[in-house]
């Protein structure tokens, strides 16, 4: 698959940054960074569908940063938990829609556990996160 030039493999120095090293992928406008193995898989003729859903998720963050302005987005994302959670739900919905259209299950437990960790700086209630995710999944048309 031909990837847009703004999708890059994660630089090795990301592992030294406390926040960036925890995420599977990062949208830092004007780029989307994914781990090298995922990047290599996405470039194949038959990429993993879950990686394509991840790319749809990160692509949503990319577009939102472009619309809102990358600096304003970054400040709000870092300092406002409600904004961060709202933005994650927007992006998760896009990834979910991609999976659901292809009849690929979504792992609610794994995603809600991630949301409850400090990965998102200030944790979100696991129950609230999972119930929100399940509600979004049900709302998406197959």
C-alpha cells in the first residue's frame, strides 16, 4: 500500500520521551508516527486491518489538529482531561467504524484499560470508558 508522505516510522528517540513512548502511534501534526513494524506492514499489499483502523484513528487526530491548530490542540489535549477524552472518543469512533464495516471485533476491555491508565495523563474511569465505547459501537451502522 502506498502511504502518504506524512506517515512515518517512529523515530528511535521517542522511546526516551515519557509520554510519546507509551502510545502505539502518535499524531503530531504535520506527521503521524507508527512503530516500524506497523509502518512496514502498512506498506505491504495486504496490511493488517487493525493497523488500518489505527491509521484511521490517528488520521482523525491529524485532521483535528489541522482544523483546530496544532498548538492549541496540543495545549488543550495536555491540560484538559475532558477535551482529551472527547478527542479520543472522536478518533476511536472512526477506528471502530472501520473495524465494524469489515466485521472485525473491537476489544472493549483492552481499550478501556488503556483509557484508565496514566497513558492519557489523568486516568478515566474504566467503567465510564468501557460503557462509552460500547455505546459508540452500538450506534455505528454495520
